[in-house]
């Protein structure tokens, strides 16, 4: 039975944080999620549009994370799974990013605020937001919280942790 990996974009393979830092002139690495930033949606996303989203850079280790997933389960079993911001241009920009940066995924992505709808015993979600991993796990899927400065796994070596976690899932 083949396994599938659902890979979050923002904060895992796509660097949303640095452009947000530049936009707001603040350190969003330490307080990334909107409720911790104490910003409204309008305050957080004003200044963004589809072009802004489409031109976000890769995370430094984003391509390596993608390669780990592809090597583990095959390219055909890896899907992008991302929650677009509730702001004009976010979803369109994410789709454009996929089309421009990883065209072989242009028909293998899911945009949803409820990633747990993809959970089952054959699926793994790699995400940087703990709430997403908890909800996905509750619905029967495996999860790995991608180590980032803003989450509980901040002191772990990202690639080593993900490599070992994916290996364990496949055993």
C-alpha cells in the first residue's frame, strides 16, 4: 500500500516569514501566527496580492525537504497542502508559485483551511503549525511538526528530524 505525504508550503518549503518581516518591519520568526502577532487579517495581509504570494522565495532547506519526501514515497505520492490566507490574491498567488517553482505539482496540490480532511492511516502531513498537525493526527493521519524557530520543535535539526520521522512512518 503506497503512502502519501501532504507537504505544507508556507513556513515549510516557502519562506513567508522574511517577506512578512520586511512588510511589517518586525521579527515574525518569534511570533509568526496572527494571534501571536496581535494583528488583524487586514493589518497582516495589507500590501500583499497574488504577485506578492507568487514571488515568495523558497525556504533555505525547502528543496531538500521536498527531495526527502519524493525520495521516500515517490514524486507521485507527494502533494502540496496549504491554507490560503483569507485575503484576495493568496490562493491565486500560491497556485502561481506552484506553477512557476514546481510545475510538476501544478495538478497535485490542495488548498484548504482544513488539512485534516486529507488524513487517513496512509497519509503524513508535514507542517510548521502545531494546530494543523494535532487536527490531522486526530483524524487518523501521521504528522511531523517541521522544526522552525516559531514552534515547539525549534531546537531540532530540521532535515535530520524529518528524515527520521518519514523513515519511521514507512516502517
